[in-house]
C-alpha cells in the first residue's frame, strides 16, 4: 500500500534514527549467557502516525514484556521516505534497522541488492503454511524467502452515505456511472463527486486494470503501460477531472484527499483498509455507520484493484539476528495479526486469523477479503518498487493538463525500457 505521513514525523524520525540504529556498533548479543534473548532490536515502522502507529507500538511493547532483556527501539519512518532511506543506510553499512516494515514491492528489490537476511529455516517463518498464497508470493525471490507477510490489502470506493442520500444516488459500479453519479451529487448538494489523488500512481492502477492493462508483462519481459489499454486508462482519469466528476492535486495528495472527504467536501475517494482508522477521525464519520465502502468502479474491460500490503524483513547486517527473527515472528503471529485486524481493520495474512472472534465479524475485513482474493498481483521483480516514480511523474502531468494521455503513457513506457534493460 502507499500513503502519506505528516512532515513532522520525518523530522522526528531522522533525529532518532541518527542515534538509535540496530546495525550501528554493538546492538547487544543475540542471547544472554543463559540462552535468553537480549540486546536491542531497532524496528522501522512505516505505518500512519496518529492512528496505525499506536497499535504497532503496543505490539512491540508486548514483545518486550515477553522478552524483558530485549529492548525494541521503535522508529516511525514516513512511508514515502522509507524505501530510499533503507537502501542508503544498507549500502553505506551504517544506520539500517534490524527489522523494516517493507511495502510488498520493496522486498524483491532489497533482496536482490543483498540487503535482507534469508528467512528459510529461521524462527521468523513459524507456521509458514498458514499464510495466504498471494501474500507469501511477495516474500520470495530467487528461490528463497526474504520476508514475512504482515498485512495484505487492496482498494475500494469510500463514500459518504449522507451525501449519497441527500443526492438520491446509488453507488456507482462503473466509471460511466461514476460520472453520472458525480454530476447528480454536484447538482443536488454542490459537493464534488470524487477526490482523485494525483500525486501517487498507486491510485491509477485500478483504472489501468479496468481497461485491461498492466504496467509490464514480466513473463515475456515486455513493457505494457504504453499499449492502447494504458493510453485508454490515462484518458479515463483525465476525463474524470475535465468533466468535473473529480478534483485532483499535484502535491500533498494524501492530506488533501483525506481532509476533503472527512470534512464532507467530496462524496467519494478511492482508498484501502489502511485509511479506515484515519477516516473515522473525521467530522463526517463520528458516526462510523456513515462510511460506506464498495468495489472500485469497473472500466470498459474489467473491475480490478491492486494487491498491496506490508512484509517484515530482517536486515542482513543486523548484529542481533536471533532477536530480530523472534521479533519478526511475534509481529506476524496469528495473535498479533488478530490484534491489528481488530484495532485497525487491516487484513491478516494468515488464513487462521479470519475465523477468530473480533476478526470474523469485522465489517471492513469482511468487505476487503473478497476484494483481496481477486486483486491483481504486481510483478515480483526487483524493479517493481521503482516503476512508480516515472509513472507518477507522467500521471500527475496528465491529470493537471501538462501532458496528454498518449504522451504520458509513451513517456512512462520509454522510462521503463531504460530501467528494465533488454525489455521490449
């Protein structure tokens, strides 16, 4: 998943990371003389400050209670900075954490660079067969396992039930219906139908899949983002903005989108289960029942949403591997995943958790589980995590009128071919 975090979190993170990183110097022995785990484990968490981070901090504290001689140094690294920050620290051999919460697409890249410890045969992979197959897929690279799946997700339409009632409209199931519904909402209430995040290409994927497209064909080593389906998807999102069905942005997309929806300025947004806790904090959703969630509207070919999620990975240069393995296992255990699902409505990666009390009756989890089951997997290649940078540049240009759909798709494809050497 991809999200924004406030700038204040970055400043605090940089200050803390400079003084407390598990791979710098002596982080403590793996085990005390009696065989008990000891020392320090530095964990980089990329969850949302003010909502998600509270639950993950509590879980980490639970690990410390279970292993009183281990000190977990918690560092919240803004999601948008974490990928490059970890690569820079690992490459320099200074400042990398023992454990990182990695977006699913980062795992094969970090593994390919040699920055992650293989986890096969370690305590980190306890009850491996319990993991959902699609969640486990992102943890594999070159025949080895380099991470443990923590949460899995996808996307849907969040809508304000009161605005829909006032406008007398139903939830749109297609992009064409989305335009019609948005016009009625504007005419009846003066509100904009959809806030379309314009500074993160992850929000473009549902439209790309809806037109039958994809970023690349990894099997045939072919770039596909600039084929007719890719051009059509760019045209669709541009038309949503030009027609007035959606408003967009070029910067601060997460904050702008969430604020507009929580304050009732827009009727719909596209988002995932990671946004539920934050959304409930808005004035419009003090009554949680006012939040509606439905599948992303289908395009002309299909209805599709991307598979996202997060894994926990252990830094290959950790000075405390035993404690890091144990921490990773604890944070991805069925017990911990149940607490995360109950507290944040984030979807478990373990099959057994879905039947547990407090999870089985969670409405948000119940909605997103079928969506996740049908979600489109991204290619688990080392370059997957780097495909978004050129795409978001062109996606933003198209939405803001600085480029055309044809040129935006073509320029993205050209950038991919430079990145993916030898691909067609």
